[in-house]
C-alpha cells in the first residue's frame, strides 16, 4: 500500500513524457517530461487524480497515445505545479 510520499514512476513510450506516477493514498499524479536539447527534463504534480486516469495515461488509451491521454486527463487540472 502506498504512503503519502510513495511514487512509483512508470516509464512510458512517448516523444514528450519520460514517466508517469500515481499515489493512491493522496490522489496525486506526477509526470516527468523528457529533456529537449539543452533544456532539462521537468517534473509536474497533478492533484485529484484517479487510478483509472493513471492507467489510461500509461496505456495510451485515448487516441492510442500517452501524450493525448495525458492531455485529456491531467494536463489542465487546476492546481498542477512544477516540482522539479
């Protein structure tokens, strides 16, 4: 069972996203973006996420793409923030 600080980041096949994580104890999702050129990768936190949303993103269930799934489910959630 996940505790409040527990995140298992799952690598995904995407041109923009490196990995996705979810903490069921807190409902927080995290997305690590790939580095681009000289720009380092970044890590964002998304509040009020669900296990089903996480599974859909990891599996690229929407439009057959991790990026499209992320864009539909988490990208514009109120309260998201860059944490790394």
